[in-house]
C-alpha cells in the first residue's frame, strides 16, 4: 500500500491528510496557530508557524496510520492565497507575512489602477486591484518599509514557504501566481507588462508550475523534521480555492463548487480565460492544466450564522437553530438580512459595506430572524452565480457544496430554492487538503489527470432539488439586490 499526503496551510491551522490509492482518508491531523492584528485593518502571521505546524501535522498523520515513510509516494501543497512572504538572499523571512484578509493597502490599490489603468489591469490579470491581493502588499512594503524592501530577494506565497522548507526550492503553482494579480491570465505566467509598469524586478518571483508537476523533493533536513523520506516528490499543488475545486470535481465547465464556510465561495471552471468586465469576480488559472476559473467570494457566509447564534441565541446549537428556521415561511414574513458583517467582496468590493435586518416588525421571532439570515447568505451567493453567467461561465449542471453550513438540511434546501438548481454535498471533509492530495496522486503517476482522480475518488450525495419556494425567492431576490445601493451611503457614513 502506498499513500499521498495533502498539506493545507490555512489562516488558523495546517492540516495534513494521508490518502490511500482508493481515495480514502486514512489519517488527518491539524495543528493550530493564531494570526496577529497589530493595527486596525492589519492581519499578519509569522511564516515559521506554518513550518512548525507542517512538521507536527505530517509526522502526526504518519504516526496515526503507523506507516513507514517510504510508503508516501508524493506530497501536495495548498493553503491560504494572496499572502506576502518576503525573503532575503538566504531565504530568511524579512517580516511577518501580510495575509489575504489584511485591508491596509487601499492607497496601493489606487496606485496600481492609476499606473496601469483599471481596464487594462483586468484585461491582463482578470482582476481589479483589491486589498486582499499580493501586488498591493508588495507596494505597501516598498512605500512604507523601504529598508526591508531593499533587502528582499524573493516573493513567495504562504504554501510556497512550506515548499521552500520541504525542498529548498523556490516555486509556485499557476493558480496561486494568478492570485497575486501580477500574472498574465491567458499566458499563465508572470506579466512582463505589469511587472515593468509597477517597477518590480522579475527576479523576485519564482518559477511557476502546473498543479500536478513535481517542483522538488524532500531534503534531509526536512525529512528529519517531518518524518518524510529524503527524495519524496513535492508537487506544485494549488491555492486553497482551486484545490477545493478539484476536491469537489469542479474541473470541467458546468460543475460549480460552493463552499459554505466562514466565507462563501462560488467556483466554476472554464476552458479558456473568462473575465467579468468590472472585476467583480476573481478570474484565476485553475490548479488543473488548460483550465481557468471564475470565483465569487462573500466574506460572511456561515460566519453570519455564527455571529447571529453567538449574539442572539448563544445557548442554542446550530443544528437546532437551523431546524427552527423551518417554522418560518419563505421570506420570513417580509424580513430580509444583508450579510455584509465584515465588508464584502462579490459583487460589491466594499470594505465599508455593513449588515442589516430590513423589515423587522413586532411579529418577528427567533425562527423568522434565523431563516432571514440563512436566506440572506443564500441571496449573497446567488449574486456570484448571476455574475458568472454574464461573464461567460457555463450554466451550472451540478452544484457541489462543502463546508459546515451544508450540514443543515434546511439550509441546503433554501440554497437549492434560491439558486434554482440541484445542490449535492460531497464526501470531502477537508476540501483543500484533499485537492492537494489528488494533485499529488497525479504527480505520483497513479492517474493521468485530475479528471481521472476525481472520477475515481469522489462520491457525490443525492441532491436537494428546487421546490415550491423557488418562485417566492426569485421575487425576493430582486428586493435583496436593491438593499445595498439604497443603504450604501448610510453604511459609509456610519463607518467613517
């Protein structure tokens, strides 16, 4: 028996999954850590945390499964996207990583648009300049910490720092590279035009690879730290959302991955670059060769439900609260919830957007408010579906959902009704780590392609189908779409 390991370096933990040739997760270990917010809008993390957690998680899965290191055929990497890791000439971190959820770079986003032009930037990279992306973070360090920037010799993404420690090699995958907005989306490589316009030395950026390609092998030092064998291949992998897309089988056009975690993600593959003209969707390279993807992100999906539970009904279990929502009719008797509790990204790239209940009356009780929250998040996800259709993405033939929110049958049915499509859940417990393991399986030679490993490993449950409430939600969605424009100026005044 041989195995592959998928490693997911997320914002709060590094997870390792040991997967056998049949796609069974034999062992899974997570090692947690914190991130820092030293100033308002800042979010930072020491890269050393990822490496320490990787060593614990990898050694942990092998110990849990009681397998020798020589039975691990390959390792795949994934993790949080867009984070900035700056290294000196010896590969040492110069400062804490600036993470994907850091919001300090508004001025640098304007600088990028002013220098390149918003339209041209979207045409080349597929994306507008947003604070979460890597490019404005690089400019922020150059503008605000010039002494540190002068010593920078390499730019990496978080999972690629883990790769460096495993293999001694500088490399990144093309899905992650596209997420820097320094990539030529069509050419699947660093954009000479963007780098020149921003006066960034191309030597700062590592070679790029397709997700299944081997980027290096485990060194003796890394083997001693992790328990892996010297020479174990490490494949390029993919950013967390592309890896999750592979894990749910969103590889060919028409299959949509929906992730209902703290944030909400709608992900669909395309067979050529497709761009939303205003940059309201993210357009990146896929972790699969000759595929791209469109992605919409809402910042407070299941996070909205958690806030509601913790604030309004802290003694009630999530499952019981969701079941109670079925006592309220569709539309919660005229109550709408706007889920912008931490700003928003799609379709409104607005860090000052705020949440709201609209239509409250003395008739509304806990079950009405609960249903309104579940419906509001579902409407927010539908925004991404509508943009994907207009941007040239294929109409969904299947929606495959993952994440904690999908455990609720009530919420799954609301989503199927709001989106007016069949919605299935999949067997993947840790989507991104599983996707990294699947790419490792291709790199190890077990399968010819990501499509082949997906067909062999993925199990899709019976779907929830649209029901009688679909027509009601079609009407309510139009009212939901009117809320942000009507409240935007008030939100901004209250946030100033």
